[in-house]
C-alpha cells in the first residue's frame, strides 16, 4: 500500500514538471501581456505596428546605454528594451536590435572602448546626468542614445532621457527612413553640390586663425562622397576656384555667399586679393547655400572667423536633401496677405526674449511635412494639395483670390484657418505707447460665413485664465491674465480621434467662433465643436485694452457665459461662387487654370484673340468632394512663446494633431497624444471634498470598528453552534 502511494506521488511530480517545462517552451513564442493603463502606453499603437509591419528590408537598431544608471534613467532603459521587443514581435525577421555596453565601470575593457568609439562614429555623445552618491550630488557622463540603420541610411536619437514620447520618436524615425528610401528610388535627377573655394584664402588662413583651412576642401569632398554612398548616389559634386573679383561678386550675389577681401601684407609676402568659401546645393531650380567660413562679432574681441565642421556639414546637407526631394507629404502655407512668415522673430531675438515668430511651429510641422509657401498674388494653389494653412491674414483678398481658395476647397484641399479678429498696432510713443486694435476685414470672413462659421469681432476673457507670478518688486502674488484663458478638459471635445487625451490648453487673445447655417446643406456638412470656454467667460468687443491692471470680471454673473472657440466642418461643401460669374483677375494676379471650351479646345496662355461665338463652360466647381475645414479664432497659439520645441506640450500636440487629421493621419495623432505632460486631477466641488475628507478621518475608523464587531459576532455564533453540537 505504501509503495503504491509513493509511486503515485512520483508520477504526479513528473507530470507537473513536464507541464511546467511545456508551458515555458510555449511562452517563448506564444507570450502575451496585459496593458491596464488608461491610454495603453505600454502597448504599440496602430501607427507603430503599420510602420514596422511593412518592412521589406532589414532594419537594425543599435542602442548605446550605460549600465547601472540611477533612477529614473534605469527605468528608461527597461522601457526602451520592452518597447523594442514589442516592435520586433510585430515586424518579424526584418527588425533587429542590439544593446551595446559602453560603461567604463564594467569588466569588458577593450570591448566597451570599442563600443564607445562606435557610438561616437554614429554621432552619439554622452550626456551629463545627476547622481546622488553617499549623500552627495555628483554629475556623471552617460550614453543614452540609439541609431537606426536601414540599408545605408541612418537616423539617430542621440539622447533618450525620458520615456515620454519615445514611441512617437522611434516610429517617426522609422517612417522617415522608409519615406527616404522611396523618395530616393523615385529620383531621376542628381542634386548638384558645388564647392566654391578660393585658393587665395590659404595664404591668409593662418592670419585669421584657420590653420587647417587648406585641408577643408578635401574633407568636404570626402564627406560628400560618404553621403553619396549612403544615399544611392544622388549627389553630383564639383569644386570651383574663384579668384577673379568680378566673377566672385557675381557668384556671391547670386548664391548669397560671403565675399572676403583682404589688403596686401608685405611682411608675409601676401598680395591683396578676394575669395569665398561655401557650398551651393541645387536641385530642379532650387538652391541653398552653406557657408564654409563664417564671421562672428564678439564684444571686446572683435571679428573672429570660424570654419565649418565637416561632420556637422554632412548633417546639414542631409537635411537639405530631404527637403529638396520631398520625403514627406506637401502642405501649403499662405505666405502673403500679411500672414506671418515662418521663422523666428528677429526683433525679439535681438532683445533676448521669446517673440511672436513661427520658428517652433515651422520646425514641428516641417519635421512631418514639406511646407510649400504659397504667395497667392503670384502663384496658384497647387492641384492635389492635401492641406492649406491660412494664418492671420491682415490684407484684403481680391474676389479672384477668394475664388482660388474656394475652388481649392471644392477640389478636396482641406483648409486650416488660424485667424485673429484684430490687428494690433503700436501706439504713439514707441515701445511705451499703448497699442491700438483694429478689426481685421480681409474678405475671407464672408467665405467662412458661407461655409458655416463666423469669427466674432471680440476677444474672449475668462475667469479660468492663466495666472502670472508677480515679482517681489511689484508686491508678489498672482495676477490673472483674463485674455489668456485656460481651456480645461470639460470644455474640450475628446470624441474625435485626434482630440483624445488632450487634457488642457492655454490660448491668448482668442475670439469666439460661431456655427451658422450659411449657404450649406446641414445634411451634407457636419459641424463639430472642438473647444469652448468655461461658463465664467465674457467678451471685450469695443475699446480693446489688454492691460491686466485694468481688466476685471463683470459684477453680475448674468453677464458671464460660455462661448465656442474652435470648429471642424466636414462634408460636401457648396461653393460660395455657385451661380456667380468667375471674378476677373486684377493686375498681376495669376490664373488658376487654362480655360477649356465647350468643344474641348484649349487655348494657349498667350492667346489674346477671341473666336466669335466661343464660350467657356464649367469654370466653377459648385460642390466639393468630401473635405474638411478647421477654424480657430487664435493665431497667437502658433507663436513661439506658446509652443515647446519638443512638441510635447498640449498646445503643440493639439495643433499637430489637427494638421495630421486634415492630412488623413489620425493614427499618428493618437500615437503623439498617448503620453501627456498635462494630466490634471478632475476638479471636485467643495462639499464633495468635505465628504471625502470626513470619510477618510472618521468613516474608515467606523468601518474597522464595524468589521471587528462582525468578526466577534460570527465567532460567538460559531462557539454557540459547536457547544450545541456537543451539548
């Protein structure tokens, strides 16, 4: 009997061991994870899955991460490793990644040194982090970067200091490589790189602190050759030595090169001469210049000369190449009619403050799209353009220019309008004068009203506004900036996919946007409110004065209300020019199309004679294809002082998501907004707070006491039951 039980025991043990081994073997290939986070931040987004699932060639990722890093950087490495494992599971055999040990403290010795040298060759440099050791704060250099290799093409993320937005960066880099490969394969023309290097500069190089200048030409040529090998031989390199002053002035003026002139230096046996040093990158009539020598004015010291770094020059040439061949989708930006130019605010930079330029917006959007600036007075809106951005026009549109915008919408070009109700003008007395605000009337307003939206001629002020910290010299404390409303989660429509996880925004000098019927069929055009104010808002319509010292809320709550601030209209629009003749062009305006006759003939553009009885028909597209119109009454949100360069703030996320939605890329919008830097706690009423506080203080104690009474009661009943059983 005992042997039988023992035999059964061993048999069960063996069976359990076999089951455990089989489960582990199955787990190697059939693993799964549960992501219980609200936004599924530890799971790959659909956009990421699509980016790696379409790989047709091997993609390798080399990660250079120092070992034994303190928190939170050790968590960053763990998250990155898990994330890359998820990518590999979706991509299959074409996706590979390797972690390289670059720590000096390890026993790997020569191998670690070789790994660090490899990282430097790829442009990955150590970053400085703070470490707490023995109750002492120290600084330590650590490698935290990676490179992505796809054939001969390379993309890098040099510093991964946080998990925030890491999946978005990785997927963006992988997409960029895929797009670059496709764009390079489509090219039939070469990109011409011409190096203008005057040999006479070698004589004066030691006098201006550029001793290695004679070798710069060979280094630049080697850099271009290396880039050529990595980019399917798209570059054609040429070198020209210009010493003739007349030719030099002509070339310098044509390509905006810096021309240098120097006098005779007898003691150095140097004759007077002139020269230049720069690269000109040309492609299909477009050109861009990169200086090889730059002059810098330094106070007290004076003028100093700096020579271009060949490695940095390679990165600049790559960026120009990507822009010229168009690895991204094209979007249009209206560049005339008073719209702000894409770039920094030069005046603010000179004064050392954050300005009203659009440099950050240009950088963020330009990393995803190829921005084509469209001067509507001189050019037409290109056919097949996905999206057109119109930002704060201040000059009046002619009817023919409005016709071009209308017909672009009819042809399926989605339009984003960021408009202001007023134009701010500096008052008398220069910088200290009080500014004046003039209502803007460009003619675009009647077009928008016909489509179903109207931007009110007023500024919105709100009690829920940004609070500025006052310096001690002004008494300290806070000052509410009522014209900078804080748009909270309950005023944001999170139903559209691209609006998910947008928890809060800050606007500046925003105007209400009203939805009207206009000239549209409500069954064909759907209007979606995206943003609104709180119910503590009011309007400033006349005598605009935005000095915070003179702004106060209305005395009566009856004057407070809620206002809509942004709309998205989708559907089939009816043209503003339906049933109307095509407006005539004014002098200097460009025609939008060659007019076809009813017989199908096409007249040359230079034809001035008319044929008796000939008429042109179907010149106006009266009903659009399904298209979208986004309207926000706040151009200030695009300015540099409202956005961050990394694009992680909610303002930047909202703007980029809206542009992605207009370009049919909601997947990227969802990916970008998975992890938000702003995730506020839901506000609760004072009574609710008091109830929760009272429950935590008294209610928990009462529950514990009642639980104890219940346990005592059941134990007593159990004792009585046992006593009765054996009584």
